[in-house]
């Protein structure tokens, strides 16, 4: 079985009790903390920035933090999130003037680097940077909000990216974000994903462990 990772998106957590929420979801079996950064410019919503990432580290969170930058421009935030203790930093290629440089900044800062593709963003952005990637994130909704419905054409895109990763020989995680839940995680995994962001499907329940266990049971089928 592939090395599957579950990455709850804290966008759907209770921000007034964020440290406790992250502790609880990790205790419930989550592998990675997915951290959505929105700037009311690249996407029509405004969330949290590097200070909150740093605060989670200071609070004692040791799990990998997967920072999904939905911001434009991206480079300044890369530096700030390296300082703030990010593990992964991913960004949308169309939001960076110099994709190669942004990727290089992330790795130079000791973090893992990734590119994010919106549902209609073409995959040609991968052409010259496969050796610089630790993660490819396919959005299965348009970014900006939690709780949206999974866009089915993502499955075909996942299959195409899985082929490219396997052909490249590089160790690159394939993450999917948006509308992932117990009912569709198995078919998303079958299409090639190994890392699953889920916000509302976990945080909008009153038992995080049951939600995560149910996802793992689907993945084990
Ligand atoms: C959307 C964010 C997602 C979002 C997923 O722009 O990138 O991470 O929180 O939420 P759900 O799982 O509810 O679709
Ligand atoms: Zn996200």
C-alpha cells in the first residue's frame, strides 16, 4: 500500500482554540497540518499568516506543517514562513513571476517545495522543475473556501501527474485539496494521490478520530 498521509486543513478548525484543535486532530491520527494562507487578492478570502504558524510551533506542535500559499506575490511570504517553522511550502505557479527562483528559495531555507494547480491550471508548469519539487498539489475545487464540492475532472489530472512523477523517478508527494471525504477518498487514491487534505470532512464532525479512521479504512480497501 502507498504511504498515505492525511492532512487536515485547519481552515475549518475553530480559530479561537487553534492550538487545542491542532493537538486534537493530531491525537486523532492526522499526519500533517494543512495551513491555508489566503490574501484577499490572489483568492477572495483572508486567513492566517506566518505569525500564526510561528505561534503553533511555540505552542509545541511538532508535526509537519504544510503551508499552502494562496497569495500573490509569493516570495516575501516564503521567507516569512521559513522563519515561522513551515515544513512544506507550496504556491501557485501563476502567482510567481519567477517559479524556479521561488522553488529554490524554499529549499534553500530548509523547507520542502511544491507547486499547486487550480482545476484549470495547465500542467506545463511542471516541464522544467520536476527536480526541484517535493510535492505537487492538485486543487479539486477553486481555491478560497472550505466546504466545496470535489470537481470530478481532477481524477484524470491526478492520473496524468502520477504518471509524470513515476516516470521522473523523483520522490514527490501527490496531494489533493478540496472536497475530499470518506465517500471519495478511495477513488482519489486509486487515481494516484498519496496525500489528502480534508477540512470540513474532519473539523465539521464532533469525532475527529472516527472521521480519520474511516478515511484510513477506505484507503486500506
Ligand atoms: C481551499 C483550501 C482547502 C480547504 C479544503 O482553498 O485550500 O485546503 O480548506 O476544505 P474542504 O476539505 O472542506 O474542501
Ligand atoms: Zn489548501
